[in-house]
């Protein structure tokens, strides 16, 4: 998701600002006292929460937590002295840090439920930086698959980094305009998630947006863009598929009006989610809102719709001839080549499960990287070390304690009894590669994955 204006320093306490907010909300009406509370909340920053992996018990966390009411895998850190992003548990991939409001779309998707996304083919149409895509990927089961689409090239590295941290290999990344993607993959998805580019009014509290986010021009511009994206999203869905739409803004024109328009122009019905009824929109069924003054988050909007009959035919594809892999993977992995399909370029090799949709290689630019080339030498990829529960197995691993794990994550060499490439693990959770020689492991952790100030064990 992206926003469309630039942050500035603004004053939120004058009458003209109240009037601007009231106009921006459109059909959503707040009583005078609540409007005052809402306006005041737009200048108050809210702490991020964590989203746990489903297999991680909250009692194992190194800080006290309380659950987020609208999403069962979301938790707030109760200690003001703890920083979840500086914990070894975070570095090891036990949880993702994000605003509590962004969990509303996942609640609408019901991604926390064990079977909600089982066997589903999912498209996250505006996927970067990956807060929702990573949760979807963690929930998928074989033969489910995620296509994470991000048209803005500069946002792709962060998306790939976050998807790789899940340890899953059931994804690929495309970089197409939504309309172009819909032309290529019409009717191919069970679920489409649209975290739409918007005016970003919820980002005012984080000083990442300006008062211009409330202007009629900005709202109209964003709404027009959203309509185009949603038109593409409907064509990507199969009949009976689910569309989840979300924004980080409050304007009804960018939220409920978009859903009303879809139901008027396409065969969609709203999905009522009982657990989200306390957050139901007062004006449109199947829509849900979080407010900063009510729910201790930046605020967000989400809706869930079920697609009826389609007026188009789903694309059909012939099976691709498998691409040949010339990289000698058996020097690092004990893996069966028939369980993967390969694609890539001169510097990166990606591997997806053999049961992935046949169209993946037609649109994918990146995916689960298993090898990369520096100069003329191929090396095992960091993302390959992080894989969990896949058929890709490193030949050598070693488990380390907290102190050595922290040392490794800072980017320095560590003691290593093995010779050659070895995956470093902390309590069985993979951290990355070292290359061992004469009792010392040369650190191959990418700079973007390093943590220099981890909290001490408690």
C-alpha cells in the first residue's frame, strides 16, 4: 500500500481543521464531543503491536503481552521498557511488528483461522512492505500459493525480505500494474487482497502524512485510483472467490463508497464476520472501521466481499516446460530436484514447489531465492537458510545459545565446528549461513538482516 502526499508539520487544534476533518469523513458522522476526541487522537502516536506466528505461544515471549481484541494472533507489549523489534525472538522470526490497525484486514480475511486459507490461491495486489502478505503466507497450506504483486519497484526489496523471513517457499512476486495482471491472470484466484493506495489520513498521527490528506482533491484522486485497482481485482477473482479491501484512511469516499460501488456494478455480496461486529461500519454492510480515539491504533478500514457469477472466462494455461537448473545445489542442500520448479536470471535462482500454479513463471520476477551469484561464483541464498517445513534441507546446521546468536546477528564471525556452509539456528529457528573453516564461521548474514542492539536475555 502507498499514500499520495508528503508529511509536514501541522496544527490540529483550530476550528478550520475540525471542519476539514468533518468534510473529509463524508457520510460518517461523529458527535461533536467524539469529533474532538478523534481530532486530538490524530496528533497522538500509538505503539506498534506484534503479530505472532501461529505456532508460537504468547507465554514464550520475553515481555508481557495483552491480546488485540479484533485479531487473535495480535498482541500488545505491556512493558514500556521493552522494544519488541530489538528482541532475539523477533530476529528469529517469531513475530512481525506492525500497527494494530493493519490487523483489521487480516481479521476480515480470517487469516488466523487454521483452515481459512487452506489450499487457496491468493493474490495480494498491492503487497509491499508485506504486513498482510506475510500473514497470508504463514497461513497457507499445500497446495496454497501467494502471488504478491507490487508495481512500485523500489518497494520490492523490503517485500521480498519480509516474505523470505516467514520461511515459506509458496510465493512469487510480480511487478505489474493491476490492470495488466488482470489481463494475464483473469479468474485465477480464490482470494484477492487489495490494501489500496489511499490518502493515508491514519498516518497523520505518525507524522508521515500532511493535512493535504484531508483535502477534497486528494480524496477524489485516491478514490479514482482505487476504483481502477478494484476493477482489476474483480477480474482476477474466480466465481465464489473472496475480495478483501482495506485502507489506512477515514474518508467514506475511499472506503464504504468503494464497496457500495462494487456491489452496484458487480455481483458481490458483503460477508458478515461475527467477531468484527463491534467495529461494523454504520453505513455499509460487510465493512469495518477502527478509530484512533476508540481503539488505540492509527486507524483503518476493511471490508470482505464474496464474488458471484463472473462475466468473463478464466484464463487457461498449458504446463510449462521445466526450466533447467545448472547450479550444483547438492553442495549445500539435501533436496530432491523433482519437488521444485526453477526460474531466475544471471544472478539469482528461485525455486517454487512443483505443485505451484502453472502460470507463476509467466508473471514472476522474484520468489524464494535459493542461490545467488557474486562474480562467477554461486553461493547459497540467505532466504534458503530461513526455509522451514519445506523439502529444502541444508546439509549442515548448528544450534547456538543466545549470546552466540546475538553475536552472529551483529554480523561478526562465530565459532563453528563444521567445515563449509552451515545454517546457524537458535532453538531450532534458522538465522542464516556461516562458512566454517578451522573452527571459525565466516558470517554471511546480509546487512539488511543484521541486529546490532539486541536486548539481553531475561
